[in-house]
C-alpha cells in the first residue's frame, strides 16, 4: 500500500483569491458527492465499511494522479472524457469487490443497475422531488425498467475505466484501511465508555470515518493515524473524556515514532476542509495573509518573472527608441547631404 508523502503546506491549499477558494470548494464537494453515491451503493448491497473505504482510497488516488479538466454532474454520467468521476468511482468499487472477500463479489450488471438506481434517487433529492423510490417494490420496478442496451453501455465504460485505474495505480492491491482499527477500539476493554454514550460514539465514529474517506486525506496517512484521528473527533463530539495517551495505549503494539505529529496534521487537514465546505473560510482579492514557505517561493518567482518581463519591455522600448533615433539621424544626415549638394550646385551656377 502506497502512502503519499505529506507536505504540511498541502493543507493550506495556497488559497489567496476568492476564485481559487471557490474552485477548491467545488472540487471537494464534487468528490464528496461522488463518494456518497458509492456509499449508497455499498448500503444497497450490504457491503461493510471496509469495502467503502478501500473503494474511496482507490478513487481518491486516481483523483490525485489525474489532472481533472472536466467536472461531471448528476444527470451527465457517461461523458466521453479523460476523467469521469462516477465511472472511476464505480470501477474502484468493482475492483475492490473482486479482490475482497468472496461475500462481496458482484457482477457489473448488478453494480450498474444499483448505480443507476442510486443516481436517480440522488438526482430526485437534489431537485427536491418527492419520488425517491423508498420501498423495495418501487426500487425493483425501476431496475426492471432499465434497458439492456443502456446497461451494456455502462458495463463497457466501467471496464474501460477499470483498465485506466489499474494503470494509474500501478496494480497495487495491498490496501489497508482504518475500519479494523476502529472496530478494535470499539471492542476494547481498557477504556470504559459509558453505556448510554456507546451507541452515540459508534455513530460518531461512522460519520467521521465516512467524512475523511470522502477526501484525499485517506491517501496521505497510514490507516492507524486515520483511525486515531477519527476516534479523537468522535470522542470530542460525544463529550467523552479520553486522553490521547490512553488511546495510544490501546494500539501500543503498532505505535511508532512521530505518530502524534501525523495525528495532529490529519486533524488540521480535516478542519481546513470543513472550514471550506461550511463557507467559514473566506478571502477577498488582495487580502494579506502570512504565506507558507511554498507559496512564498511561488510569489517570489512570480514577482521575479514580472520584473523580468518589465525589464524586457523596458529594453525593447529602449531598443525601439534607439532605432528611431538612428533612423532620425540617418534621415537628418541624408537631408544635410542633400542640402549640401544643392548648395554646391548653386555655387556652380554662380
């Protein structure tokens, strides 16, 4: 399993304009929306959280490795473009079911049908329509009405996306996720959790794990770090007081040096994302901020480039002026020679 190298400045997003802020927010929202669809498909097929987390890991890895130039939307799910969020998300889920436990095997026909069903429900929800196919009879009627030709078209598109995904990820199937660590924590006996709050804690852990795996954070940190960060946030939400040292003691056999620093960093990244999504991170054009080292270097390079451009323009103007002066001088010399020749002719006449 490949963990991408973490740059602390990555989580600052280098946002210095409102336009860049809006662009970053849109990217995060689109990823979240796409993975919510995958999550609903997992619920439909009774897959556990580890399947969703592995699919999210695969998908987010492609997002990181691909320069996204097209932003697909609900209702436009089969675009012939280099990167289609929904197709790669489906391919990620299909790939995980193939390499996972036998209980989670699924064929592409069933996957496509459940995808079309869940995307239709999501579209109805976004459009605030009442028809949401809530009961099983309505869902089966919808699935039966899907044309075989349409299913075949999606199956081919998902297979193509799967091939691209495998090439982009280097055929690395050794994926570990946070869910086993979370389940281990919930089953441990070292820390006493009040019975009245245990269910709330389980739900909070589930919510935070889904949130983090809907972002690229899951590709930058080991599963253990992700799990501990989720546990800390869930404990905080449910007002259960447990120290970090107590949490680390539960996983003492796999704890390593600098893990606290990584936990702090992923929590910082999660907080930054929430600020952006909630609209609490606002900038205005020209707002002064303390730039990070990377951004400062970028700004210095931009300033240097501007200075070079100005110098070049100035040099060009000087050259142009010099050429103009030379041209004027040449004209003046020619004019003087002409006048001298005229004077000589006048002298000859006399």
